[in-house]
C-alpha cells in the first residue's frame, strides 16, 4: 500500500496531514508548503509569470501546472484543493479572476477580468445540516485552445468550451459550448458560429446544448 493510500484510509492520520498543510477552515496553505513543498511538486513553464498580488491556494496532493509564457494577473485566485488546475502555454488569467479545480485551460486562452470558473459544487440537499458541512462534488471544466472568456463571466462545473470559442462579458455558462462559436447571456446561448463554407461568422439564436 502506498503512503498516499495509507493516509487516505486512516482518518486520524489524514486529519493530521491536512492540519500540517493548511489551517483548519482555511483555503490558503501554510507558508512552509508554499515556500518549500510546492516549488518541487508543481510545474512552472519558461517565462511563466505569477504576479505579486495573486492568491495561489495550491496544495501538493493535487496537480498545478503553468505553461510557458502564461501569466496570472494581480488579485487572481487559483485553488487546486479539490482538483487539478492545469493551464497551458501563452495563456492569461485576468485581474481578480478565480479558478477552482478541477480545471484544464488550453493554450492561447484569454481570461478577462473577474472571470469565475469552479469545478466544485457544494451539497445542499440535507436540510438538517449546514451547506458548509455537506459533501462537495466535482466535475472538471475544460477550456480548449484559443478561447476568449469575457469579463465577469461564470463557468460552472462540468462545462467544456470548444476551441476558439468566445464567451461574451457577463455570461453564465451552464452547458458545453461548441468550437468556433460566440455565446452570451444567462444562461448562455449561441449567438454566432463560424461557417467554414462561407468563411464568415453567422448569427444564430440557439441554446448551448452540446
């Protein structure tokens, strides 16, 4: 049995390890984890930049990687506590954006300001228990290459956004988005798609239902 399996199967040992990594009821790792453990565990590509005022809530028990020439701007938050956060090459996480794993972001992706994407959902079904104490579920968010996510957009758990898609500012995306399309609204709808025959972006008005 591996060390990880041993820790997971022993509740007392698991609680002790978690306490060593992160203060109780907090999301930010302890300083020793940030300074001495994470740099050896997680990958940061050449010329990748994490601005000084970002919040990197990254734990060693899940993966975090940052591709080449990728930037995480000031006041953004990255959290891999419930799932991997993998960001490709030449991408940008905009000012004050929030990325909570599991999330995979491709290459040449632009996240504008105040974008929120979370692969995490809180349980709420048991009305005899506070929501904060109920079990969380996760579904991976995937942002394929060359996408542009507009300011103040929300991407919900389990959504896949296809290559070269555009999410208009302020959209709430609850369904998968086809490649080469533009979506807008709450809930988001496809308003344009690229026609490979005419080589033009054509207007449409359909629900995002892939």
